[in-house]
C-alpha cells in the first residue's frame, strides 16, 4: 500500500512538473505611436505579466529617449539634442543608437539617414495638416526642401562616448530616428529576453515583428505579410512566413499618407529626390536583427530593385521581398526557406 501511495505521489509530481506552458498575450498602446503586442509561453499568467512588466518598462524608456516630439522631466532625449545649442549629456542608449545609425548610413549608401530631420519635419507638418484638414492639403515647396537638405550631413552629429555627449555641429540640422528607433528598441527587448533565458516569445511593435525562439511545442511562429490591397480576410496576407529567432520588418506606402489633388503622398522620403519614393508598394526584410531590418526596409524602399538586390545579396543572413505598385512580387535568392 505504501509503495502504491508513493508511486501515486511521484506520478503527480512528475505530471505537475511537466505541465505544458500556456500561451498569453498583452497589448500596449503608448510607445512609438503604435500598438505593441507581446505573445509568449509561460507557466502562469502572473509569470508572463512579470516578464511583460520588464518589456513595457524598456519600451517606455526607449520611447522617451528616442522621441523628437516631446520633452520629459529629468531626461535629455533626442528632442533635447535637437533643441539645444552645444553638447548635450545623454543616456548611453542614445549614443548606442546614433553610432549604429552611422553604421547603417554607410551600409545603405545614405538611404537611411537619421540626419534627415530638417527635411522630414517639413513633410511631417504638411502631412499632419493634410490629414487633419484635407481641404488644406498641400505639398512642401521644393525650394524649401532643397534648402533643408543642405543640413543633413550625418557627420555633423558629433558623438563623444567618453563624455556621453551628443552635439549637432550644424545648428539648422535635426535628428529623426523614425526609420530605426522602433526596430532598435524591439531588438533590445528581444536581446534582454534571450540574455535572461526566456524563449517562446513573439514581439510585434507596430509591424516590427521579432521572434525569440520557437513556440513551446517547438513549432515555428507563423507571421503573415500584409496585403496592401486586401478586400477581406481571404486575401489579407500575401505571404506566410515560418520564423524562430528571426525578425521581419515591412516598409510600405499604404498606411501613413495624405492626399493632395487626388494623389497619395506617403512618409518614406527618398534622400535624393526629397519626395516620397515611388519604387514599390512595400518591401519586407527578414534577418536576425530588428534594428537592421527596420533600417534596410526603409533603404530598399528607396532603391531600385537591382540596387536593393545587390545590397541584400552582399549581407549575410538577410532576405527581402519587394511588392511593386502593380502587384508584382520579387524575392531575394534565399527568401523561399522562410515561406510556408
């Protein structure tokens, strides 16, 4: 009888210990002007919420540091840098981002340039007015854009890591990290999860999707690439991907735009033409770093397909998909391995 009871207790303990993790999801609406979704596997809702608490704190910190639109008490952020003459002492995470931005600038031949703030702010103002008051929608005067483009030299962002300062050597320039900040913050959160032994998570920060490991059962995550011209649920996605540890980031012309004289003008501005790039409807990038994916999707959107393909093929572990304005889809050579 004692042996039977002991066996019963051992069986109960083993059954309890081998209980499969459950899947949970949380949503956040306050960071990077977008919706963040965190889905992951945990033994309980409490333990999942504890991890999400850390994630939310990180996203809040990165949002407040990288914004160019608001000041926060006790924080020298990029808004502070843009509105202050001389060197500004900043958090190390701002220096990390700007140093990475300079690497990305070189990699993309200047197509992703965080020093474009003087130009992008003009477009932002016109887009805001045009979105809120369609009857007042206008295009920025080209002569104004050209003049602003004289103040976009990334080398005039002076970084002093030893003293933890950033200075804009051109008083008429400004920083805009919109092509990089979401992806960079997403990647930092993912790295924190990996470094602390968490797996089985998928982050979606406004379309910057980063998987951390596979699902609890070992299956890869399924991620859909949005169809810009979808008419319903049946054609909502143009591709389904299988990912476990990778990120996918899409840049497109179909979400943030305004209309002038019946034509849409989106937010992705080509540094050469100073106008919204008309090369593609969307470009999606798969790689293992969400910051890189964010930067590359913007750069590829502003390149020809041939130049973009050459860049992708020169980089290890990077794949891309281009959707043309007439619905034609093209892929880099290794993209198929991620398609379902």
